[in-house]
DNA sequence: GATTACACATGACAAATATCGATCAAGGCA
DNA sequence: TGCCTTGATCGATATTTGTCATGTGTAATC
C-alpha cells in the first residue's frame, strides 16, 4: 500500500525538472525557482527514487536527460500546463474586452505563445489582436495609442518602473577570428535593418568614440547577421543567444555595448481589465520560473 | 513571492477531491484512500486556503461541491489522468501481444473504459479485443479458452483466490409497496433473461424453501426490471444500485439473497504479459481508490 | 424535546519530509 | 597543475502532513 503513496509525482518536482530543461542545469534552475541548488538536486533525486529510474544522465558530454527523463518531461509539460490553467481558471472573472498586443519576432516563439493561447482559452470573450513588428515600430504604435501593450526590446537603462521585465540580455561586439580590425579605417558593420534600435546606437556612439562604422551589410533577420559574421564580412552587435563557437567577442577598441531588456510596456489607455489580467499572468509566469524561456 | 509557492495544487489533494466525488463524501473517500477522515478533511481545507475559495459547500441539501469545486474537479480529473499515465509510461516495457477481454454490460460504463483507453494508448502494439456478454456466457467463454480474462459477476462465496475483486454488491428482493405477497400461491417473479446466473439461483433456491416463483416477466436490461417492479408487476432480485425510493425491500418470506462480487477472472492461458500488465493496472487503480467507481 | 447517529470540522501533537548552508568530489579549462 | 563551475551529500532546522481526540451541526427516532 505504501507503494502508491511513494509513486506520486509532486507538482513542484515536475516544475523543477521543467526548469532544469529550460535553464539548462540544476544550479540555474534553482536560481530561477528561488530555491537553493541542493533543494533542486534533492527534488530530482526524490523523483528518481520514487520512480526507481534515472532522469538526469549526469554524464558530461551526453545529453542532460535520460530517455526516461525526456519522457517524463513531456508529461510534466502537459501536467503543469493543466495545473497552471486550473489555478488561473479559479481566479478568472469572466473577462471581456479587447487587447491589442505588439510583439517582436524574437518573442513569438517563446513561452509567450503558450501564455497567449491559454489566455484565449480562459477568456474567450476577450479578443486578443497581436501585431509582430520591430521594437522601434512597436514603441511608435504604443505612443500613438494603436496598441494597448507591447513586448519590446529596450536598453536596460531605459526600463521604466511600469515596465515588466521578461529577461535581460547582453549585447556583444563580435567578429570572425580571421577578420583583422584596422585601427584607422572604417570598421565594416553588419547591421539589422533601419528600424533596429541598437543599430542606431551603434552608429551614434560610434561617432562619439571616434570610431567610424561603415554599414556593409543589412539584414532583418538574426540568422543573416550570424552568417555574415561567420563568413568574416565584418563586425556585428549580437546578443548572447546568437553567439557561436567560431565567433570572437571584441573586448576592446569599440565602446562597450549597452545591456538590453525585453519588457512588457503598456500604452497610455486608462483602464483595461483584460490587459491587466494578461500582464498579471505573464508576470506570474515570470516569477514562477524566474524569467521567460526563449525557444531553444 | 510566497504567493506562488502557496498557489500549488497537490496531486494528493486533487485525488482526495476526486475521491470525494466518486464516493460521495469525505468519510467514504478517506476510507477508500486509506486515510483517516480528518486527514482528508484537512487536505481539502488546505486546498481551499491555498486557493482562497470554497470547494465544498457544506450546506445540507445543496450540492456537495461549489461551482469552483466542480470547476477544479474537472481539471483534477484531467491532471490525475495525465499524472497516472505518466507513472505508467515510465514503467512500460514496450508490450506487444493480444488480449481478449470479456465485459458485462454493467461494467462498460465504469472506470474500466478509461483504463482500457489508457492501456491502448500506452501499449499500441497490444491488440485488445473486448466482448460484452452476460456473466454466465463469459464464464463459458473463459472455460473454452475463447477469452484471456473477463470481468464477471459471481456469488461472493464463489470468488477464487486468483480473482481480482472490483467491488462487492448486495442483492435484494424488492417489490412495489402495494403488491401483496400471498403465502400460498406462486410469487410473480420479474427476471433477467435466461442467462442471468442469479435468476437460476432464484429458481433453484426458491424450490428448496418451499416458495414457488413464477416468472411473469423477462427482460435483459435492468431498466426494464426496475420499471416492472415499480409498476407492481411482481418481485425481483436487484442490486443496491438499482434501488428506488418507491421500492420495498422484502425482508422475510423469501430466502436471503446471496452477495455478489464483480471480479476480473483470468482464463487458463499459461503466459500473457500484456494481460498481466492490464490486470496489474486495474488492480493498481482499485487500490488507489479503494474500488472501482460505477457510472453514476 | 431529548437522544442517538452520522458526517464533518478543529486543535494538539508526532512523524515524515523539505529546505538550507556548508562541504565535498569531479570535470573542464587556462 | 590550480582554478572554477556544477552537482552530490550531510547535518540542522522548518515545514508539512497525518492521527487521535474532541467539538459542532443536522437529521432521524423515541
């Protein structure tokens, strides 16, 4: 009979497992969950003992999860989804209204999609309209009242008290190791398109520091920039996610790039209960996992 | 921040909620779960505190669950389904083979349907073929090796050590209050059809006790018998589930009806790992909830 | 209207279990 | 090699969870 009490999956343990996958490691997961590393380690251990099988491989080089771990991870995702939806549904208040939401392309394939889907399900009377644009464009639309809120990239020092920070990110100057940087001549710059707001920073600051950047390549997608960097076309500003092994971070000679943050920024509209709820759900998800996970 | 740790649904608590619905009350649920009544009461209380809303109405006469309770119950069912499936999937052993299973009509709409569905999903390489027949027929098929196992109704004293008891049931002689029972003449008997094994008991025992039963009505479905009893056509043998307010249980004048049990009875086949697993899953479900629930 | 039976709530306490901080072991990397 | 990061482990607390004993409210019975 004790067999059955021991064979029970704790919600918290499943969430820990999930966080380990999301954050790539026990220590980081613990941090995100607001627990100590040993607590998370123990949680997984208990889970493994109660299931009598290994979930993490603990072998360096190999994948982090065993087959059983991956298997359980799949169930964990579904169980947690239902669990969180159950929690929300108990506090729902038959919401109705409209929400016009702006997103950057980067964030569409993160947890946000999941949250938005759930929000639709829980509040069928709220019409959510989303627009995907670049951060600068979204900010303009916010200003003009065309959006109720948007998820935009901003400089870390520009984060407003009313913004909800999803995650922070560092920018790096990168180049291919083989590309020499001459001190005098203009530096070849690989740039996102015109509306990319840190491209503007690069061109402005560049002038202050006496460094001259010459845009030799312009591409709207990160993939294009990455390809251009690895083929040695020039230097670029990339965030940590896009760093590749064959890229070299330029430590000196260029002004230190600013830190970035992805935030939920609200428009000027006075009252919008549906938006309040949506933002609250995003916030809750963030504090539960210590930030949103990016698509891997 | 502590708000989020407190807002967490324990699997055990959800199972308790589910058991309360299944067994119709905290005390019975506690018994089924192998816990004390106060433990279950506490569990629900904690759940309510953490959710900050009432789940059980505690008002006599009213429904047992509040709206929020019903809401959560729905999620609980789905979460527990996933949870249990996750547990099973981790111990699955890529089963293959064939199982020929017999069922009585009564049991098709119980938890068994759910268990069979899950079994199919978890073991797609096992072909499960089910046949719905009356208990006596199923027993014959078991004898002849046409079935690997069957869920049949048997007299409680005929339960074999190898049988897995799903639940037990009492039979009652019932009649309409207005129907007089003459001591001398034959008693009008409302019977299931010929293959109903306790109809045979009724006719046999009837003769021993000097009581003469005359079958005045024959119908394969319980609903038909119920209708016949309430219209005063005669007496019948019915199980507790089919008792109605306007029926009178006949305490004397007729031999005490035997107790019944629904059991999983296996056929003679030597080895069948797929069947072993299926029976094990049914057993596990039983001990988890203290018996299978009937359709309400 | 007292009484009994029943189902549930509640409080105190004991046992189990989770968490933390500190420490330890192992691998990756300069 | 020595440093640094990551995760395992240990002992000490803190929290959770169950049980027992008891209290409360409701209905049925005399």
